[in-house]
C-alpha cells in the first residue's frame, strides 16, 4: 500500500489533485448511498487539499453528485488542515461558506499544529476539530499534552464545535478522553482501516446495545456495564 503522505504531494505537484479529489468524493458519496439503502445511516469525512478548497468548480460538482445519489449534504464532512486553510484564507472562506450554507460540514484536521488555530475558528465555518495525534498519543503520561487536549476540548465545547481525538491506540488514552468530555474518537484502539463490506458488520457489532446519540463518556459508561 502507498501512503497518502506519498501520493497526495505528488498529485499536488503534477496538477492531478483535483481529479483525484473528485474521484474520491464520487466514490465516497456512492458508498454513503449504498449504506443508506441498507439502513446504515452514517456520516463520511473526506480530506481535501489547499488546491481543492479554492477550486470554484468543486462545490457545484459536489452538490450535483450528492443530489444524484440522494445523499443529504449534512452527511458529508470535508476535512482541511490549518495550513491548507491559511494558504488563501479569503478564497477558502468564501468557498467553504457556500458549501456550509448548503449543509456540508467542515472539520479542521490536525488542529493545534499550525500557527493560526484560533483565528481559523473566527474566520471559517468550522463544525469540528480533530486534535492531532501528537497531543493525544501520550496524554495519559504527559501532563502538558493532557492540558492541551483538555483545553482544546473545553474551547470547542464552549463554541459548540465537536471534537475528534486522533491516534487513540490504548485503553488508558481512551478512558482519559472520556473523562475530558471528548465527543468522538479515532484510532487503532477502536479499529484499523476496514474495507467497506467489513465496515458495515463492524458498525453493527460496535453499536449493539449502545445508544447511537450518546457522547463518548456515555458510551464508555455503557460499555463498562
């Protein structure tokens, strides 16, 4: 397998990133439609690049794909890094706002690793923050990491923004995040990447007996019963 860290920069340098992004979005939307037809109502997060977010053609094409697949725009979350958002903040803000009004949500990926984190929350339509794994991985043993994660969660909750913690690989980190009031979790402790057909079975097993509207702390309490 080739890491995205290798082929995405190559696609950006060669000018093929827009075609790649549109292919991934079409495939993702088609998969969402297939899951919905099976009664599996999920949201899908897709990473986009700095080139994508200032592409004036992307929005209309994306909304047309969603309409054709009969998938609501609210089911799609576009993830963009702080660095990408700041590369042309004016254009990014305009294009993001148009899609946001249509119902598409936005997540700031690797939050806390850039230099303009707080200004992004003021300037862009942000629905979700993803705390970078470098702060999450050792928060159960590193006091400074724990303080950064806790303060980020508190800030996001005050602004009515959801928080996703990346890179959870141990139960102790999972439990710590539950105590902090984190909304969502991501990492190998929960599951490694799965093919679409296996993912549906994983979701069914994971949600068995769990309230789908519960927060992470509530899920932890239910899981411990």
